[in-house]
């Protein structure tokens, strides 16, 4: 990803690491639990059309984690403060997996600064009964099984073993923070599904055809709870389609955003 450089934004006393690239309508990408590893090609493709802003969540990457912050709700309000401080408007909000959960919590609270929302294989809701496993246990699976559920093509998986020590430290920090925010209850908010109807902006829900973490059925329930949401399946991809099919995913977002702009112009 050709970037304009990483920087730190100070939001209500805490520093957030931010990567930026491109120019144009702002697009904020909220990363999954593993952080921004593997996202370069996707963000580079998006930066040809949008002003891409890719923050590391508090506790992830090099972003600070305030002592009082312990829930996804806290993360959502931190990002609402971020949008307001930087006066970002008509934002394309894109969230993947854990980052999609954060995006959903943002959007049910306020869409004043959001133009449209894109969810990519998003976590955060409960679709089955109390004893049903809606979301695979990423902490209990063997590494080979987990990789097979996350990637249709194993070669697409970022090779963490080749990372330098400072990056491996970030990998460990990301995993620790993901567990802090997503452990109890596991990777969902029991009330979120009943709040998704509050998302009043155009919404695209993208899902990898072979996702083994959260199934297509889970994604369709998520999409059905949002008024007039569009559901799109990405072939030859699993839980991280933006890594396996970066250009295709970026193109879907570009087309969706353009169609909504045309609709507003002629409405």
C-alpha cells in the first residue's frame, strides 16, 4: 500500500495509530482482530478512488489502550469521537470481522457522519439458541483447522513467521486485545441484532463464500436485520475475502458507493 504515512491521532486523551492513502471521499476501514496484516492490496485498491483512513483500534497495533476501555461499546464511542474531531463527513465505513462488529455498534448509535456502511464477514450478533455455536471458537481450534476456516487458499494467509520481532509483538498484542474486547460474551452483543434496524444509511454486506468462522446463513440474518441492505457473496474466499480477493472486494465497494451517489443525485 502506497501511503501518505502513518501518524497518530489524539482522541480524548488517547493516541490512535492511523494509516492514510489516496484522496477523495473518506473511507474508514476497521480491521479484524488480527489487525492490518494482509490488508495492503485491498487498501491500495481502495485508495485509487477514496481517501482511505485505516486506524488501529485502541490496544491494537501501536494505538494506546486507556485503562477504562474494555468493551466494544467503548471502541464505538471512541471512533464516533474520532469522526467528529477530524470533521469527517459522508464517510464510507467498512468493517471486517471484529472490525465489522465495531462498525455495527457505531452505526446503530449514530450515522450523522456516515454516507454508507460495508460489513465484511462481520461478527457481533447471536443468531441461534443459547447452546448453538454461531461463531467458531478461534481460540479453541488447531492452527491448521483455523487457517482452513479463514482462507479458501492457504497461500493467501499472511506469513506471520517471517515478520520481524517488533511486528510479532504487535501480533501478540492484537490477539490479547481481541480477547479482552470479545471474550464475554464470546464475540457478540446479545442486544445488537435487535438494534440493527437503526442503521439508516445504505448498507452492503459482503461474505466470503467459504467462510468457516461465520457462515453465509449468519451473514444473511445480519443483512436481513438492516433495512434494504444488499447481500453479496465473494467467490473463492472465506472469512477474509478482502485479503484473498482484494481487487474484487474493492470493486464491489466502489460500485456500491457510486450507485448510492447516483441515487442521491437523482432522487
